[in-house]
């Protein structure tokens, strides 16, 4: 065979070999990119897993807590305690589920939010279990009031703040409404369950069954909680893949069209990286802002808007807690039997679920601020409370309970979204959670002794219902004053609250808080 033919054949074989290698490398590169796209897609969808996990935690923890009015009758019947003392047990637990938030924030600086959530579940279930063995009501203030309350706060605060960090760039109203549906679903589901368990096995065995079931399901659900992705989590092998592509590009003579296609693909991936990176930057920036800044704390204490928000939340939960603590006792005074009481509570929960579903469907498409939903719910809630002073039958109380549940969804469903809308950009997620949890905790702590004391003195809940109706009106006025004040200050000659804070920072720089006076 002539030498030129051998050279030609060898050249052709090399060309075929190089073409085959190039094709294989391109397939490998495409496969590698596809493999990298899988976790990116999962990370994009995982925020809805966090939403469902938070829903389940609220279902398990707040379901029994919101049905304390059923347990209230059994405790009062066995220990022969006064209405104010018995009601304060449930009030203490529900209050600590919010008041412990500042300590939870400090604990989250040491541990992950998933770890804090799991610790809270253990404490909550331990509190339910140990309460079933108490020989006197006083011991239950430690087991049920403190242990369960603290455990509930660790679980609920950490999971909801994690949800806020996942949705820091938007759509938090819809996500929080879905998650908070868990509390109402728990109220609806645990009402007949707790009634059946207490009727057939007694309240002590009922708490033991609940503690075991909540522990198993809650731990499995809490393991799904993860922090929002950081840059390293999304692209751990970004530099290595770029080096590989560069080496392949240097070794091969790729056609211009293939290079253009690859460039377009890289550009699309770059856009995805940028979007995910933005989410990660927002989450890490807001999540890292947890160290106490005493200058910032001092400025917050001087903010009229924060005081209005706190007072309004205090009054709102002082009123709505009546339905969690004293509602069953009120219906017992109307001579309704236990099954009817359970049906009314289920109707109340059904109305609240309907309201929260409506909020979840509307999402961020409301033409006004979420705060106005809270204001409307509190203002209109005075109507069914007034009707409850005159109704006497099961048929009359059922529609009132459904309407009350629907109205409560306006406060419980969008309160966190309203707080984030007002204060998230300025103070961050940790502060928003504390501002939205701690003042209601004080309201819950006061609610049961107030209603119970009025009942012990008068022998009925007539005075309590009128007082709570007046409290709702005052809460609406305090909420409404925040946007009115902002509108006046932004449209008038006075500088806005933002410019006021900037001038305050210029006048009192960091490290000179001791020079600030009231």
C-alpha cells in the first residue's frame, strides 16, 4: 500500500477517534450538567416541603393546645379548682409558646433551627406525658404549663422563622397561611379525638396516647427542615466543572454552532445561579442578623409604631384566647352535652379553616395591606361576641361559632405576613418573629385569669364577653393608627420614620448609646 494511503488512513482514523472522544466528552459534560440540575431543581421546590413540614408541626403542637377547653372541664371536675386557676394553666402554656421567643433566638445562634425544633418536640411531648401523672393541679403548672409551653415555642418559632427565611423574597403570605392552617386543622381534628379518648379512657390516658403519637410523627416531620441554600450548597463543584469545560475546549476544535449552543446553555444556567444566589444572599444576610445590637434595641424601644403593634397584638390575643380556654366552659353553662360542645368547636375550626384557605388562595394579590385584614377581623369580631350574650341553644351557637372562626382567621392567618410587611425590611426575620409572638404571649397570659375571675364573681360569662368585645375595638384602633401615622408623616411637613431613624443614627452613632436620653 502506498505511503500516502497509510498516512491518509491514519489521519482518518485519528479524526474518527477524536470525533468519538469529543462526542463522548460532550455526552459526559451534558450528563454532568443534568446531574447538577437535579439538586438545583430540588432546592427550588424544597421551600414547599418546608411549608408542609411547618403545617404538620403546627397541626401536632397547637391542635391539643387549642383544645384545652375540653381538657379544662376534666381538670376542673377532678381537682375541684376555680375557673380562674384552671384556665390559667392553659393560658400559661399558650403564653410561654410565645413569650419564650427571645430565648429561642439566642438558642438558634448556637444550634440549627432543625435541632431547636426537635428539642422543642421532645419537651412538648414530655410535658404532656408527665401531666398525666400529676396528683394535684399545682404540679401541672410545671409539666403542662412550663414544659409544654417552652417546647411549643421552640418548635413553632424555629419552624416558622425558617419558613420566613425560605420565602424572604416574597410569597410569604401564602406560605404562612398554608402553614398556619395546621393549627386550625389540629383544632378541628383533635376536638373529637380528645373527646373520645377522655370519654372512653379518661384524661390521663388521653394525654399519654397523644404524647406518644405526636412524638413519633413530629420527629419524622422535623427531620425534613433544612436551612435555605447558600452559594456553596448550590454550586459546590462550580469551579471544577468550569476547569473541565475549559480543558475540553482547548483540546477540541468545536464548531462555532456548538460553541454558541453551549454558550447559550451556560448563560441560562448562569441566570439560574443568579436567581438562587440572590435567594441565598437574602436568606443568609437576614438570618445572620441575630446578634444583639443594643443601639438598635434602644431605638426600637423609642418607636411608637412598635409600641402600637405590640399593644394591638396584646389586646387581640387577649380576646381570641377566650375561645381556646373558656369556650367549652361557656357552652357547658348553656347545658350543652359533650358531643354538642365538640361539634361547636369543630364548627369554629371549620370557619377558621375556610378563612385561612381564602387567604392562601388570594396570596399576594390583595389590593391593600395585610394589616387591614387584621383590623377588619378584630372590629367585626365584636358582633358575634355580643350575640353570644343572648343565645341559649345549640342551633343558635353553631353559626356564631363558624362566623367567629372565620373572623379569627383574619388575625391568625395574616398576622405574621402583616408584621413582615411592616417591619421585615428594617429589622429582619428574628425581630419580626419576636415582635409578633411576645406581645400576644402576654395577652394569652392575662386572658384566662380575666375571664375566669369575672365568671367566678358574676357566675356567668356575660361580663367577660362584653369586655372582650370592647378589647377588640381598642385593638383595631391601635392597629389602624400605624398606617394612618405613616401616611400623615409621609404626606405632611414632618420627615418620615425612615428619615427620622437615619437622623437618629447620625446623631447617635454606634457605641454611643449611653448618651441617648428619652
